[in-house]
């Protein structure tokens, strides 16, 4: 495609030669981007890379405007065996005349963005010579579902089965887990689990995991993560086991698969990818959880507990021994905050902050090197106030996505509408209170992405509309810059 991310000043040949010479000395920072499915990972990475690399006279973020000669461009990633983040495809979709959100991605992927700026050199300062400083930023996008599996590492098949079956038999899950529990009860006690039964059972169990995630955020805590988000393991026999109690010989096939899942899938992911991260952003769809009421929000909190456990393993655990360096900054971002009015955005941040704080207390993490904020990587709405019968409503206006129903009307994706999503509670604790926070109190509509012209300078303020993308960038990478 025609779109170029190389700064105009640098010819490709010059850029390549210089890369070979200086790459050995260029620092690398690896930023992990995670979150559950549809939490906004792809839109975030695409927006960030676009705002940094679009060739512009004025850098998009205020943090960059004081940096002499700042520029950013994509370079080949260092790991040939990891799929590349399809930046060009995603940006093409967003910059088209009929912009659409990027397609769902189900895999780990990576992108190398190189930042460059001019700095007076110590030796040649008197001669006013500038030297080029460089920083490689390797962005790694991976499904948050995979973090769930960390808990399995130290568990036996028996312990894992007991824990999972206890959740499945709980009142909250009884309806959803019925088909799987009926399947388990129907198994002949005299027979060992064979291949066909393992396949059938894992299908029913996977369906349960998928259903549980649709109805609530329970999928945050139940795994295996690859059953929900298989990546390149779709259909693999390694994903054919399920939780079951029984004599060692009866469940031996399931136990063998469980152990091979741990050693062939879970451990390599943590060793190869997770352990190498320096910084991390966790995108959290807090709005969807709020819409599920207090129960869903409490489940979200448990999910975040799992995430924190991965980032802050206790001393002497398998993971702590593996991590030679520690992720020193974690950003928890409530994504898609353009779905609500500015008055509620601060409240959303406060609710996320409560979730993370309570979860981190239980995990007993040390240090306060995390931050919570509301983020909209690509803002699709504007804030408006409407007064009806003397009452003021804080609303948002945008082009409602095709198929969305607002106030009983189905939209076809061509019309703009003013939507009142509801006001978030002023006291964040009210959102966790089952007597106050009932499900379906809010009306968050999906909006189409805004029309962004190709060839314009989208990095310029206002042209790539966002909320807090610059703050996110500064928190994650600001200390590497002058
Ligand atoms: N209004 C608005 N919607 C957003 C924003 N970011 C994401 N979305 C919506 O959320 C959906 C999911 O965003 P993605 O970036 O694809 O999420 P993801 O985490 O990469 O999803 P998977 O690839 O399926 O795991 C998009 O299709 C949009 O509908 C945003 O900043 N504003
Ligand atoms: Mg994605």
C-alpha cells in the first residue's frame, strides 16, 4: 500500500545502513499490550504507532514537542518466529473513506517502532554538533486470556480439577455449567477416559467457558486460556482435556494432556514472551463489566488479581525465578472512555483504581509502580448536554454502528445520534454494591470510527482524536526520552 511510515528526511538506503551500524548500541524497551478479547488492544497499538510515526511538522503529543528532531518509524522486528502486528492493514481500515474498526486478532503479534531524536553531543557541544539518539520500542500484543494459565503451573491435575469443579458447581454457574456436569455424570465409571471422550468433553467444557464469558466476566478466572483463545493451536490435540475427578488410571489420559499443556504451551509463552517485557499496559473493558452490575465488576476484580499475580509473582515461585528483570511500570487503562461523558470519565477511573487496589492488596504486591486511567485510543464521539423538562443529561454524540439499538431504534451505521449512556456513580464503592449496582443500568452504544482523511496529518492535535493516548505514552516510555 502507498502509506509510508518512514520520515521523509531519511532515504531507505541511508536508514538501512545506519541501522546495521548502530543497532548494537540502541537500547530496546519491550512493551506488552494485553487485555481480554475486544478490550481495545489493536486499536490502541494502531493509534499509538500512527500518532508517533505519521510524518508531521509538529509531533502529536505535547511531550514530544520539546524534543529536538523527534521522529519515529517502523523497522523489521527482531523475532522472526512471531507474527508481525498488521499495522498497515489496520490503519488502512481506519483511514478509509468508510472507516471500520480493525478485525479481531486472536494471536500474539509484535511490531518494532524506532524512536529517534537529536541531542547535543558531549564532545562536540561547543561545535554545536547533534548526535542521533535511538530507542527501539518492541510492542508485543498478546491475549490476556493466556495469563489465566499461570495459576495452573503449580497445580496438579487433581487440584486443578477440584478447584474448577467447585466453581462449576457454585450457584452462580449452575445454569451455564449444566451441559458439562451432565456429560461428566453420564460417563461410565468402569471405563477409562479414551481419546473420543477427551475430545467430546473438551468441546463441551470449552463451550461452557465461552458461554460463561458472554454472560459475565467469569472467563477472567477460569481456564485454560487457550481453550478460549487458542491462537495457532486451534484444533490441536493438546487442547483435549477437561477437569474431572477419578482414580489415577481412569483419568490418566486427561492428566497427561494437562501436564503437556503446561510444559509445551504455558511455560514457553511465559519464558519466551512474558519474561522479556519491561513495561505493560493492560486494557480493561470496565464499561462492559459495569453494565453487568456489581457481580460482574467483582468478577473483573478477581480477573485483575490473576493479572497482577502474573506481574508480581511472590518470591521463589516458578515465574519469579524465570523473571530476570521485572516489569517496572504497569498501566491499567479503562478503554473506550469516549462511550461516556467527561463527567463520568473521572468516575470510571476511580472505579478501575478501586478494582486494581483491592486486587493488589490480596496479591500483596509491593511498590506502587502502576497507574490507572481512562483511555480512548481513537475517539468516536463528542460530549454534549441535553436538557429535557428542565433536567440536564450528559450525553455523547457519534455515528452509531450498524445493528445497534438505541432507545428502541435500530441504526444502520449511517446516522449520528445523541446517546445518554447513564451517569456513573460518584462514589466508586457503589459500583461494587449489589443492592445499588444492578445489571443493565447503562446504555453504551457502539459507534463507528470517525472519518479521518488519508494524507492529512493525523498526528496533529485534534486530527487523531483520542483521550489520554499522550498520557499513556508518557507513562510507558517518557523516562526513556530526554
Ligand atoms: N468508541 C471506541 N471504540 C473502541 C475504541 N477502541 C476499541 N473500540 C471498540 O472495541 C472493539 C475492539 O477493539 P480491538 O482493538 O479490536 O480490541 P482487541 O482487544 O484487539 O480485540 P481482539 O483482537 O478480538 O482480542 C473495536 O472494534 C471497537 O468497536 C475506542 O477508543 N473508542
Ligand atoms: Mg486485536
